[in-house]
C-alpha cells in the first residue's frame, strides 16, 4: 500500500490533532496503516531539550519530517498535526518527501486566532495573556500561513467529521487512500 505524510499546520487549538485523530480512525477502519505523530508527544520523546527558538522549532520540524517520511516510505499514512510555524521548515520537509518519491500533503487548518483563543485546549492563550509565557505562535511569535496548501480547512465553520471527510476525499483524489 502507498504511504504518505499529511502535515496539518495551524495555530495552537486550531483543531489539527482532533481532525487527524478522526481521519486516522476512518483510515484504520478501511484497513490502512496509520500513525498520528502528535507534536506534544514528539517534543517529549524525540525532541526533549529543544526550546521554542526559531532554530529549535526548525530542528523539531525536521526530526518529525524525517520520521514521517520514513513511515510513508514503508506504506504508512503519517498524519502530522504539528504547528510548524515557518514556511521554510515545512518546505524542507516537502522536499525530503519529493526526493524519495513519498507522498506529501500540506493541510492548513485555518482557524482564526480569536477562535483558537476561545478553545484554548491547553490553556496557552490564557497563560500568554497573563504574562506567564511568551513566544505563543500566532500571538507574540510568528506563524507563516501556507500560501498554497494542498487543502485549507476552516475548522471553525465545519464539524470535525466534515473536516476529516474533506481531507479523506483529497487523499482518495490523489491516490493516497
């Protein structure tokens, strides 16, 4: 079976992981091999010790991209709900996949910062507003939106099942699912 990497980029609390998990469930039900490379888990186990400087964020994204491409090359659909705030970091991951012939899709979960702040799944926006943390992507640290992603999902205007279905349709259309 063909593997691929689906990178879901967007602000914190945009819905990346929720959509990835819903899609993973559907793909597994169809008999596909799927892994969700959750950004928080990767930071804990693969990128422990890295901070949130631009260089550290780039290193983290490249590590995740390497693992995702390795899985994709071996027939796994790697769903990667990771912010990856810098376009050049995401482009380097895309090029790694292209160099090995592995499928790669970039999906922008385009949720406005105001909606993400309301959702505030991990309490990051509240901590930033209280001055407890700084460097929050999209608030006081940059987020470079993809200019031409393979798919843009407005998670604030559609349900999780609708978002996962749109992404599934793209995978089918591209011959990846």
